[in-house]
C-alpha cells in the first residue's frame, strides 16, 4: 500500500491532464522537538568521530529506505529519495562547518 498522493493537473496548454504521484518523505517533515530529519542526523554526525558518523548516516538512510519500502514505494524512487536525503545532510554538515570556521 503506497502512501503517495496522486495529483492531477491540466497541462500548460490545457489540452490534457497530467498525473503525478507525490511521495511524502521525512526530509520535509519535522522530527522530534521541531528538529528536521536532516538537522538531527547532521547534528549527531558532528558529535561523532568520522568513521562512526559515516556509519550513523548509512544506518539512518537505511531506516528511511525501509520505511518507504514498507509503504510500497518502488525501489527507484527510494534510491532517488535517499540520495537526496544524503545530499541534504552533507550540505548541512558543510554549511555548519563553514559557519563555525568563520565565526
């Protein structure tokens, strides 16, 4: 059972309908105490030695992939969404490190 949201809209020219499935992904949701999934994972990674931080990231991404799999999301979409999540987390890490080094 997929929890994707089916959206139907008119094409720009108005001559046909276009349908898409939107997959809600935890990145856009807030986690505990109003901290997003991305911020939560990145903050934890900053507290860990590099090798442990990488294992933590892999574990968290795997958990999110499993959750999507249970919801019936196809493998290709899961791969894309977990890659987006990893990119967002790594960007957050770099931004945090950069802001810390200039402050």
